[in-house]
């Protein structure tokens, strides 16, 4: 039996200083993302999820980066699924206060300068590394 595919979208967000936004959830550094709502476009989902999970409101949606897939157990559906996440680059346009969405188990949010990313990558998912690799491989920058 084929596993259901859950469509999601998220963002690789940079601020005006070039630092990247990372969230800490369930023991791992991650990027904000979430499931597509009925009738919602994928880019709109990406922006909504970043806003909900981080508190950032002033965002500029940038170019599409890549799509990742990973299996996981969905507690709402009570079954194994495959999450297909569409990633976009984004720019934070203001110094909004970062507010972790605790109901999504987000414990903290940090702006991480590029040179400090490797220490965070030790404790992240392979798909997040894929997003950064695709971004660095030639995605148009702001």
C-alpha cells in the first residue's frame, strides 16, 4: 500500500545582515514549514507557515529553492506518510519580534550568521541540509 503524500511549504529566511532563521523543535534545528491548507497556493502556504511559526510578519517571498521529501508518522492521521515540502527563499524586511509557536513544539528561534551554520547543522535533518545546498548552488539571491 502506497503511503499518502502530505504537501507542505516552508521558507529559508534571511535578514538584512544575511543571517538565516533557524527554529529549534523536538531536539533539532529546523526551518519553518507546514501543511498546505485546502484551496491555498504553495507560495502562500510557505509565507503563512513562516509567519505562524516565527512571528515574522514583514516577509518578502523570493525564488523557489527546491522540493524535499521525507517519511514520518502523522499523529493526526495515525499512519505513516510522506511529506513533500516546497521551499522558498524569503527576506525578513523588519526587525519583528521572534515568537516561537509553542503549540508546534518550537522552543526557540535564532538568527544564525552564515559562518556559524556548521555548528547548527550537526543537529539538523538531512532534508534541511539539502535546502541549504540547493540555495547555495545557484538559487537567485535577493
